[in-house]
C-alpha cells in the first residue's frame, strides 16, 4: 500500500484518489469516448447513407455504451457518500463555508503564475467537476428517454411501447424504427414529445465535447506548470512540488482546513 512519501524527483506524494474513484474515471472516459464516437456517426448518419437497420444497430451500440456510463455514474454518486475524503461530495460540490474565499484565493494565485496547490480538487476544479457531472446526468436522463422512444429499450421502453402500440397489438412486438403496428396519432405525439429531448441531448453532447477538450488541456497545462500537483485519477497519488499543499475540506461541507502535513 503506497504511502505519502518524498520521491527521488523531489516531489512529495500524497495519496488522493482511491481505487473506486480511479476505476470510475477510466470506465467513464472509455464510455464517453465510445458515446461521442457513436453519437457523431448517428448525428451524421444521413450523409453516410446508413440503412435503417444500420441506424438501429448504431443506436443499439450507442445505448450499450450509455448503460455502462449510466451505471458507472450512478455508482460514483453513491461512492461520493462512502469514499475517502477526496472522493466525497464535500470535496466535489462547490459551496459551503469558506468556499468563496478559497475560490478567490485560488484564482488570484493562479493569475500570479503560482497557483496554490491542492491535494484533490482545487476550488475551480470543484466547479468544473460538478458541471461535468450535471451534463453527464442530463445526458443519461435524456438518453434513457431516447433509448425508450427509438428502441423501446429499458428503463422507459415498456412505457413508450404501451403508449404507441395500436389497440390489440402486443407492445413487445413493436419493431424499433418502424411505424407498423403503432397508432398513428399516439406515434406522432411520441415523436413530438421526443423532439426537445433529442435537441437537449445534442446540445449537451457539444458541451461535453468542449468539456473533454478543456479537461485535457487543463491536465496537460497543470502537469507542466505545477509538476503534477493534480495528477488526475490515472495515478494513485497526487504529487506536489511544494511541502505544504492545500488539503481537501474536512468536517463541514465546503470548509477548508490547511495542514502543514496533510494526513491521509
Ligand atoms: C456522454 C454521454 C453521451 C453523449 C456524448 C451522447 C451523444 C449523442 C449524440 C451526438 C447523438 C446524436 C444526436 C442526434 O441525432 O441529434 C446521440 C443520440 C442518441 N443517444 Fe446519446 N450520448 C450520450 C449518452 C447517452 C446515453 C446514456 C444514452 C442511453 C442510455 C443515449 C442514447 C441515445 C439515443 C437512443 C440516441 C439516438 C437519438 C437519435 O435518433 O438521434 N445517449 N447521442
């Protein structure tokens, strides 16, 4: 079990990210990558000349990536109640006593070119991570609706099939992408209901794509600038070139405590 230690390069290492948080990060990264890639093909499907069956297969693959992302995300939300202090809600959500002052201090130090160093997320990163979680949540909820309207897949597919099936038709026999066996008016109402949801899913996709790029830039810039103080969840420890980095809050939500020698 690694411990906080000074390594040969002069950095002091502090354990920040626990194993479940690192697993979450990498499963999420792979799932979101798969979702962005398949989502882009769905978006441009018209130009690619995909057959109707091809489109359904593509959406099915997309939704399978979506289930992985959703289960992983929900698991992370639960872990935020039980994980180590860097994994908990109080270390993620912005706000709480002292947060505004800590944020201003961090931004001011950042602008001087000598950013305060934190084990775990700094106050600005807490805002970023919270926004990203919100976007992923929006994407998950809208995605579940679309999985229902487009494929009749869980968790809402049963309800949607019941809604659009023509009278006397067993809803489970409806075929994704086909109007056969549906009630024309109910089907149209379902499509109208779906329209703003697909719109939201698309806008959220662009925001997530921008967030992913910003995240990668932030990691690279911070690694170069601070010598690896945030070292994202790819490694177990967060390194710091300073002796006394800021630790994440203890006790009350959002309150910051400063420690000369952070304990893990
Ligand atoms: C980071 C997460 C996600 C991203 C970046 C993403 C991205 C996209 C994009 C770009 C599209 C094409 C939109 C369009 O055609 O206008 C799409 C469609 C779709 N997504 Fe996602 N998605 C995500 C998560 C999910 C999840 C969690 C589910 C379900 C479990 C899901 C289900 C669907 C479905 C069914 C469609 C087809 C809608 C259509 O016909 O256009 N997505 N997604």
